[in-house]
């Protein structure tokens, strides 16, 4: 996998192990300076730049040992952000974390920490926002809001309850 091989250093020679290590460190630092990333995402970034697998592992182990790579912290931060900013369901967050390569045990623990009430509150916030836009027939609007919640991965009972609570809050 990966793109083109890195151009050889001076004299047409292949980079030595220390040069690969330095290249890997620069990639990780650059990636982490933009945003938090999982260990797998960082490994993939180095792989795309043809950093050898053994060097990737060494670089990742180093940054993990000093606390700059922490998949549990990454997962908690992602869940906190998705709940508050996008109203994502536990199911959607679980799928996203797995796509990003976070270990199943970490994903399960972090998702378990999101209680039913926190998930419902996020769904109600989404429903309120959609309902407050108004427009058209109330029954049609309700169906559209319900569908929007379902597309975000909320279970049917949460969609119904969120819609009910959003109506109650908006009506006073």
C-alpha cells in the first residue's frame, strides 16, 4: 500500500533507519498538530509516505510512551465532541471510532459511558433544532425529524421520545 516511494536522499541512496525514524516523527507531529488522531490513523499516514512498518511501530510506540498517542483519550474526546456538536448517536460514534482503528475494548468502554439520558439529550437537541425551522405540515415535519434522527443511528424509541420532548420544550 502507499504511494510512490520517497525519493532517495543525496547520491541516490535509500534513507537509513534514522532518516526513516525522523521522517516518521515529523509525520506524526504534523498530524497531531492539526488534530487528535488514533494510533491507526497515524500509522496509515506514515504508510502513505512509505515509512517501513517496523519504523512505524517504533515511532508509534515512542509517542505512545510519552502520552502523545492515547486512543482512549482520543475516543473520549471524539465522543464528547460528537455528542455536543453534532448530536451523534452511540451507534454512529461506535462506527466512527472503529473506522478510525480504535481498539474494540476501548470503543465499548467509552460508548458504555454515554448513558441513555445523554444520548436522549443529544437527540432532543437535534429534534428541537429541526422543529424550530418549521415549515409545512406538522405531521410531515415530524416524519422528517424522526427520519433525520434515525439516519443518525438513534433507535426508534429514542427517535420517538426525542421528538415528543422537543415538542414539549418548544411549546413551553
